[in-house]
């Protein structure tokens, strides 16, 4: 079995992170589609420029053409861009409506952006488990640099990306994220999942996603929200449903705050260890 850590960059990487949801695949496909037009337009405009500069140089054409109007030319250079825009717009609308489509979610997570950390709340999960309060919340802070292990054998800790408590979600399960802000506008963005949702105080924004494979996905707040804007990363760990249940069963809920004990650390360490 393959487990990916999606934020890991390669030398000279210019492409996207490995997509983990259908949405991100759609976004990447749309990007490629638009990029093809971009290249064609670039070549065409470059060719026109080249011709204009070299063939119509005043040394070669000292006597200018006198025509100033061409209905057929104007029709062509109006219609062709219209068609190009339509070819771009049609798949773009298809994608944007697809992103908005509601699927009956199995689990709902509430994501609250705060200055400068994230709070996650979970509801309607594992009703059958008596050890877990039906709904609970926890805070997710960035691991400060000085807390990162200097042990070269330790894996899975990334400067400015690791957090103390990940959002652990099940794979291949429709999940709903309800995103809001507590103080100022934040933005919950995880590139590999194709999510960038504003966290606005007084407003609930909704994201539906189904993660395709197990892995650890990293993101950052993407709306300038104050001095520590760059220090409120997001970590989403997608595990098999059984593992998520195991994990939640091992959590302790104290004053409505989840204290995550060994299992998560062990599980996540286990995953990182498989990759690296
Ligand atoms: Cu923020």
C-alpha cells in the first residue's frame, strides 16, 4: 500500500501537488486545458509580432498600405477570441457546478479560523462509541520551530507546516466541512485536496469532499489575517475508517477539549515511516 505525503516538494518542481480528490483532478485538468490555449495564443501573437517587425520594417516597406478598413478581418478577429472564450468557459462552468454539488455527507467537521490557529469541531461521528462525546473540539497550533525534533531519524516534521493536532478524516467517505471565522477573515486552503474556502466571521461556508487515498495533506491560511498569518498551517491526515474509529476511541475528552494520546502519534509516525 502506498501512502503519500503530498506537500513534499521535489527539486525544480513546477507542477501541482498530487491531487487527492476528484475536485483537484478537475482543477488540474482545467488548468491544462486553458494552458493549451495560452500556448497557442502565445505562438500566434509571437508569430504576428515577428512578421510585423521584420517584414514591415520601414526599410523594406517605405510606402505604407493605404487601406484602413476590413470587415472580414474584423469579423474574424472578433469571432475567434469568442470561440476561444467559449471553449474555456464551458468546462470551467461544468467544474464550478461540480464543486458545489452536495453529496449526503457521512461526517461533518466544523473548521473555525482564529488568530492564529484553527479549531476543529466534529459532530455525528461514532454515535455508538460511549467513550467519545458525540461532539467535541480541539485546537490545532503550529509546532514551533524549536519544538521540531533535531533527531535525523525523526520523520514527518516540517518547519512552518507541522501542527500539534491534525484534522484526522476517513478516506473514501463523503465529508462536509463547515468553515467559519472567529475574529477576522481566514482561509482554509489545502492544495492537494483542491480546497480554498474563506473562513468569514458570521458566515458558514461549506465544502464537500471525498479523499481518494490515505495520506497527510498540508495547507496554510490563505487570507492575510494578521501578524501570525504565516504561522497557522493546516494538516489533514486521511486514514481508513477503521483507523479513524480506533483513533477517536483512544482520545480523551476533557472539558470538551480532546487530548490526543499516543495512538495518533503512533499511527502518523507509522505512515511517515512507510514513505521515507
Ligand atoms: Cu488566518
